[in-house]
C-alpha cells in the first residue's frame, strides 16, 4: 500500500541528486567567475514567500554573507551575539536540513558600521574544504573546514582594524586562499596555503585605508591578473606571487563593490566609493602607473558604493545603495536607462540573459537588459535581505534576515 509513495520519494530524491550533480556550483563570493554571472538556463523568474519555494530554513544569529553551493551542500556563516560565536553552517541542498554548525571563533563583537554585520564575509569552497574569514578583535582569522565540519587549520595572517567592521571574503586560486587586508593600519594582500594555512605571499599596500573589495581574477592581455579597488587605487597583481602589474591612482579613497570584466569590450569596470563617487572602465593591458593612459570611459552618475555591478551582453548594469538602477552601454559608457528599485545592498546576479535586482526589503526585480528598461517580474519574499543571491541548477538561494530560501523554477 505504501510502496508507490516510497518509490516516488526515492525517485524524487534521485532526480534532485542528479540535478545537483549536473548544476554549476556557486562556490564563493559572486559565484564561479566572481562576477555574479551564472551559466544556468532554467533559473526561476517568478516566486513569492509561498510559491516556488522548495524549502526555507531558519538561520540562527545574523549575517550578511551570501550562501555558497557545492553539489548537495549549501554553506553560510553567522554571528551569534548571545554567545559571541562566529559559526560556519552546512545545509542539505535538497531538504534545507541543517547538517552541522561549527564555531570558528568566540570573540567580543567588533566595532562596525550600522549596515554591516559580524558575519559578512562569504565563504569559499573547492569541493574538499570550505574557507571562512572573520575578525577577532583586531586580527584577521582565516580557517578551513572539510565538508564533514572538521577544522583543518586556523591562522591569523595579519592585523585588521576598522571602525566599520570586517567584510573580506576569501578567494580560492590554485593552491592558495587569497584575502584582502585593506584596513586602517598597515594594509596588505595575503595568500595562504589551502592545505596548511601557511602564508605563501604577503604584499603590503601603500595607504592605511579600509576597503572591502573582493579581488577578481582573470586571464587578461595574456597574463593572469588579480584586480581590486581599495587603498586609494585600482590595482592589478599577479595572484601567483602578489607582485604588482599595474596601478591607477584613486579615483577615491574607500571601496566596497567588486570589479567586473567584459570579454566583449576587453575592459575592467569598477565602481566606488567614498568620499567621491566614480565608475571607471579600464583597459587592463598596462604596466606600472596607468592613471593617465588606460581609462576608457568615466562616469560619476549612477554609482554604487556597496552593491557590485554586472556585465550582461553589451550592457553594464549597476544599482546605487539608494536604489536607482542604471544601464550603460558597456563599450562607451552611454547611459541607456535608469529606474528606481528600492534601497540596495545585495549585489547583482544574472542568468539566461536576465539580471536579478534584490533590494533590502526582499523584493527581486528581474530585468532584461537592453536599450530600454524591461521588467520581466517582481517577486516578494516578505523578509529583509542584505546578502547577495546564489544560483545553481534550477535554483536560487536567498538569505533573508531570518531564513535561507531555496527557490526553484517551475
């Protein structure tokens, strides 16, 4: 009598496993390419708090870090203020069940900006280990765990002091985990070994200025380049050894948003920051100081400080913290349209030619880029959202103020 339902559940679970195995992982901040883009083609476009939600799981504590996805596992981090713990969480992708929760460190809450959290750095995974970064008083902490929740190592690669708190997401490159240490002291970039946590290289930065940009690594102009903003500059380094390739002075002091790259135009795009606001399109083939020679176009309207922009087709899209979206022609900087979206801190993601704008109120507007604004759908989760979404297979994972949602295409 119960054979058929059990068999159906088994087949459903098997199908979910097959789908997750075929899906593109979302292994780190801004996904597999570090730029918010997904190669998936059957991503949900319509949902609400009650429709197309596969599961939602209450997440203890608080944090603005994005979820990451590797095969059948979903990882995120949180801060538990009552116990002063910073923790790494692992969930079952199919059911949303919490598989384990591990305390990375216990420390008093640091000073932070009112819009920051004590768990804002998105983890990174490589299929064997998950890497996390937190602040312990005035020291950066980087740790590695295996997929069963066993700690493999924990290191303190350098000091970190900032009145705005911490938000430096790790980046996996070859045998290294790279973390940005721009802070109000002796700033640096550091690479530690994935296997041991041992420091492999550490590059000092000139200025003592906090910024929170996650580096973007690409093959550009025949060289592996790691590009980031911060330290009153835009700079490219060799991620193999931390050596500077080129640097552009300014255009402002502090940055949060990550760079993006367009293969069509061959340009790097950055946005920031504080106290001045700029968008730059930069030619990445330079050497030394390129301030006067390698800016392709420059804008001061439509700038984002926190949300990272995205490239989709021939368009460069961005949304300001105050919630106004702008779409530029990526090659020239020509403004195509602007539209109000509501206050934003989540970064943009894209899939199947569509861009997803998730605002602070938990409303996601799905937009088709082009010469004119084209709204495809508007979806409300009825929960505050500051973390950026993750996309894998037919699913979008959104972390709200209380829950982690798994949303699936019809």
